[in-house]
C-alpha cells in the first residue's frame, strides 16, 4: 500500500500544481481620456440620450435605398473584406489547435518486422529460429502536465489573436462601408453639379442666341457675341470634365462592391437627408467600441499571455506517456490472451544551462507587450482625435452651408438684375457674364459644402465605430 502511494506521489503532486500559471494576468490599462467630447453639442433640443451600443448599420440613417444596396453588396463582395474573413478562419483554426493542447494526444500505432539471423548467430544459439518475427499494435498516449501554465497561456494568446482577427475584420467592414458612403456622396455631388452645369449651359446658350440676334440687328458690338460663345464653350468643357469624374466615381464604387459592371442612375445630393446630430454630452467611451481599438486591446492581451509562455521555459516540463497494446510473433496471435502489453511513465525535462536563451525570450515577450500597450494607447488617442475632428467638421460645415445658401440666393438675384440691365441697355454683356459665373460658382460651392457636411457625418460614424443608438422614449 505504501509503495502505491509512493508511486502515485509525483502524479498527484503534478495534478495539485496544475492550477498555477506563471506570467502576469491581464489587467486592462486605465483609460486616461476625457469623459466627453467638448466639441459635441452642449444643448440640443429633444436630443436622444446616447447609448454606447454601436449602430452596425449606420449608413441607413441617410435614408437612401441605393446607398443601402451598395453597402450591402460591398460587405458581401469586397475583396479586402473577403480576405479579412479568411484571416479570421485562419485564426480560428489556430485557436482550436492551441486549445487541443489542453487534452491528451492519443495515437494508434502498429508495427511488424522480420529479422534473419546470421549463420554465426544461429550456430551460437541453436534454439533461435532462422527468422525472428514480431508484430505489435496499440494505443499511445502523450500528455504534457500544464503545471506552470505554458499551454494555458498559449491558449489564452491564441484566443486573443482570434478576437483580434475578428475585430480586424470588423474594422475593414467599417472602413469599406465608409468608403462606399463617401464615394456615393461624391457621385451624388457630381450628379448635382452636372444638373446645375447643364442648366447654366442652357441659360448661356439662350443668352448667346439673344446676343446673336442683337448683333445681327446692329444693336450691340460683335464683341458681345464672342464673349457669349466663349462662355458657352467654357461650360461645355466643364460639363465634359464632370461627366468624366462621375464615370470614375462609378468605377470606384464598382471596385468596392465587387460589381465590375455596376451602373448607377443619376440622383440628387440635395435629396439626401442629414443624419441625426450627435446628442449633447457625447460620451468618449463610445470609441472603446471601435473595432480597431478592441483589436489593439486583444493584441495586448495576447502579448501579455506570451510573457507567461516564455517564463514557463524556466521550469521543468512534465509529460505523461503510456502505451497499451499487444505483441506477438504472428499476426493471428496478436490479440490473443497473453499478448497484451502496457507501459507508462512520467518524464521530466529540466533546463540547466541555456546560456540566457530563456531570459532572452522573456525579454522579447516583455518588449512586445510594451509595444502592444503603446499601440493600444495610440489607437485610443487617434480615435479620440478623429471624433473631435469629425465633430468640428460637422459643426462648421453646417454653418458654412447656411452661408453658402445665402450666397446662392444673392448671386441669382444679381444675375437676374444684370440681365435686366443689359436688356435695357444700361450695361454691357460682360456684366451679365460675370453674374452668370458668380451664380454658377455659388451653386457649385453650395453643393461642395453640403457634400462636406454629409462626409463629416460619415467620418463621425466611422470614428465612433458605428455611431450611437438613440434610445427610444
């Protein structure tokens, strides 16, 4: 009885020690950023409360069916996103491989051999047969006792890398949706510019016809005709350049959505509603939901766990091994009574002198952990800065759009007055051309400002990792 207890002592001790794990446990670093964004509105009428939950389909807030369809197509067919999905599958397989190390490895084995003795050997041992035959089959077991937590730390790092890969996929998903939305807004801005330019061209062509009539009647100088025709040619060139830009924008959307033959009907940027404004006191902890921030944190978790993996190299490695099977001279007797055999043991591998190799590995793991910590901090700082930038752009572009609309109204009134003055003979045609150019420039600038305001909303949604979900009621 005492012998059995003595023999089981190493195994029992190993099991008792298997609960500890060397290396530091992960503790999330404190978030030192301000609690709220000072650029966010301080008072918004009937503003919804902010909920840290991410609005995964934030682009639907633009209420544009075409945009919704394009983003959905991109999330299905974009090459970068499909590649990210494949990386997630790779990380998932790596995590499953690491997790399998927590369990024993059982293998089936079999062997058969024939050996012919030399004549000298056969003469020396007359009872030995000329040919020695051996057959064996069995199951072998190998299991590392995770006393110091090396396997558990490896599994912890693998699971963190899997989560980081998933967050990386989500970051690309957010980026792709933002690119589609931004390019779509650019396309719609070009549509609006095309419409305005075509309308201005028609107006200038009509003016050129009237000028020609007056020139033919000898009422005005031919100089007016040259100026009018030059103004028409200018807008024709501008129209061609806008058509080129729109075609390129459509091609870019085709690439993003994975639809090479994509064609999008003309629309109007002015019909796109502005998405909801951020609520007052927008909490800064929303950026913690950003996938790139979560990805950086999981990479930090993995780096922290790898310190434990490296430190386990200082301690002995215990491995349980065993074989259960059968051995016989012939295959027919392999599984007969009396052919069974078994072996079992506990092996130990203890480092003595490695000339600093383990220490170097620990130092490398610590340095990588420090790099991961700095990367996480930088990601948070970048996210905070991007939100602040988007809030500033959203606010100032809103003010600029109001001013631009006043400019458009004044330019159109000036154009109408200039035409009346020219028709009455109080001014030359150059004044009309100048008024036409001012009105056209004002309208195009107003479109660019509205596009910038909508783009700022897109950038805010991206910077917040999807924005916020208004709480009902």
